[in-house]
């Protein structure tokens, strides 16, 4: 959403047309992206100090893509103009008291010569075979089709960053496999560019009145639009708290269809869910790097399943795959983990490395009681989380009220402050780890898609050519666990990469297995090559953008 406040929205039509001409001249490859030496050379024409140019680039390339598109180029030019007028170059330039509509064009030394050269090249391109000329587009077609011409890289294949490389690998090598074997119907919707470009997300889960909304308020030092805090179940919807130009709430149906938002996959949960989903936007420095997901309190008893008009655990599982951190909040007075909360925690399976447990409101009990509460919580978690490792539990009171020293005592207060500092540090480090997390999630998805393809093609192979198809399909679905074992042994696959049998069986019953595709070794090989060669090469050639 960076471009909601981008100067292009307040740039005059005349200036926008001029900027388009400049951009085309600077973009020597003609791929709509200003990268490498082209970008460096063009920005250097402004004669600004190197430090100012670095800030211009960092602000314009806010998504850390490693290149400037046309919108980002205009942002850069507006910044250069401001800097030449004596304004300080900062990332918060949009809040400057400047009339962007009538902002003067920046002064670029040597630009006239570049524009003139570009026009000459576009108008006349000598042809070695004819005594005439070809237009620029004709030259491109002739050059690419000539057998004697040297091999030229296709501009669209240029990779400018790790994220940019993952986008291209997905479209070229992983997406064809997912489409062929209905991966989006069984596991996860197809990815869009917005899924790669999205800011890191933190999801908060817990029973009602454990302080989820208050926790976000504590981090932001202010309430987000639409926040409602109280002892009763106040948050009745999923709320994505993200950066925006002004304070406003956007309905779920609207945000789910926006191409620049990574929430299009939520449409699979239907209108019943989207009516309980919204986006809360506000300008905030922390939200420029992190997005928070506030969730309804987990209800007890049958209310969780019967009174919600959507599949709560399905939604939490979807968000868990997208999030970089998942905070499970507990209240010292509500340690009982209900069956419904167990199902929610179970829906986070496969994302154990993202989970952090927070014992909130810990200053409401004295030190002796806190020791007992902590032990009881660890015992309860051991019954729910099927992992041999012990979860890290942060102890504190995450609100704006001072710690209750009468109950906490000096030792407890010092403990709370250290624990809170550790958790806040963990959250602040999320953007630095986001790139590594994207790679990790991408590799997990590729492995899951590969296993899924083996499952679907195996079931297809077991189907008869003519008679008894319905009977065979019923047998395969009923004995799905045994079929998984066969596939695992045949292709030497790890058992941990296979999906949940019951969930897979439920979805499979709605398909005709006979309509599935046979195994396509080329698609499998493409994914193997991607995992074995392309991704390691990508990591070798590019570094984490936050390591600067």
C-alpha cells in the first residue's frame, strides 16, 4: 500500500508525461525496470551527495525489490527535486509541507543529451542487409530471429533481488506443477506477486480477554481504528492492522479483491467469513515494516463450531502459513486449554518454529502464584503441542499501565522487564528475518507440491481404464493411509511431508480421481532443479536486503 501516498497521485499530468520520457530513456533494456548501472548513472545526473542518493533509492524502493518501476521512479524524482530545493531527504517525505502537484522538475545534468541519443536510436537503426532503416520494434524482432545474431538475455528474466527471483521461479517452475495437480484445491491457493511483496505479519491468538488487542495497542502506543477492548469477548472479527495514509477501516470483501493485498486466498472461506474480516489502516512507523493480525477470542464449548458462520481453524491455518510470528496469549486466571483452543493450536501444525507463548497479565498474581501458574501452563502446553521441544514462554504484562509492584515484588518486576524486552526484540527483528522466512516457506511449499503431485498421479494410476471406476475410487479413499505408505516407499519421500490423511480424504471425496493427470516427470524435474540449483544460486548472488 506504499503507493497510496506516492507522489504519482499528486503529480501533474504534464510532469508525469515528462517523467515517462525520462524513464524510457534511462531504461536501456526496455523491461519497465530501472536497475543496476542504468539507475546509478541516471540518479548521478542530479549531482546530489552520495548519501542523499542512497536515501533516495532506499525510500523509493520501499519494497526492497532491487529496482525502480515507473511509480517508484517518480517517487525518486520527487525526492531529488526536494533535495535540490534544500529539503532534507527522509523516508517521511510525504508528510512534508510541499505542493507535489506543482513541484518543479529536478535538474539533471546531461539529460538532454541522453534524450536526444534515445530519439536518434529509436528513429534510425541501420540494417546490415538493406540500405534502409528499421524502427526500434522491428529491429527487436529482426534481432531475436536472426540466426547469426548473438544470444541476448530476455529482459523479463532479469533478477534484481531474492524476492524477485522467487517470483520468477514460482511462475516458471513451481506454479505449473501446482496447476496440473490441483494443489490450490487441496493445500493452498496459488500465489500472486502480492504474496511475495507483503510485509512480515504477526498473528495473535488466544481465548477471549487475554489481552490480544491491548498487546497491539501497547506496541503502537495508540489504538488502531475500530479497536474495542473490554473484559467480555469484544473482538468478533479478524482484523489486519497495517500501514496506510490515514486512519480508516476497509471491509473484508473489499480488501480480499485488491491485487496489491495478499488476502485474495481468503475468498475461499466465503462471504460469511469476509463479513467478519476487515483491514484497519493507520500511519505508523512500526506498521511500515510489520503487519499485525488481531483475532477473535477462542470460544469454549460448542459455540466455537456452531455459532461461528465460518471455519475458524481453517482461517487460522491460512494465516499461520502467511505469518512470520504467531503469539499465543494466556491469562494467569484462564490457563485451562479448552478442546476448541486445542483444535486451533493443532491447526498451526507445521509452523511450530513461528510460535511464541506469552503469559500476559502476569503482574496480577504474586511471585509464588506466578511460579505455580508457570508450571501449570507448561504442563498444559505439553499435553497439546506434540513436540519434544519446550516452548519459550514470555512472562510480562503487555499494557500501558505500570507494573503492579505490590504483587510483582522487586524480583518479579525485573523479570517482567527483561522478558518484555526479549519479546519486543524478537518482534523488531522480524523484518531482518523476513527474507529467510520467505525462502523457508517457499521451499516448504515446493516440497509439499511435489508430494501432492506424487499422491494425485498415484491415485490416477490405480484407476481402471474402463469398468469399476466408482468402486475403485471408494476403495482408494477408504484406504488412503495405506496408499500414502505405498507412495512414500515407492518415491523415498519423508513421512513428515505428507498431508493429514483425514483432511485430504475429505477434499478428495469431492473429485473424480479418473480426471486427474498422470505423473509428468518434467514438472517434477523442474522443481527438483529449482530446489537443488536455482535457489542456492539465487542465495549466492543476492544478499538479504535488510543486511545493508
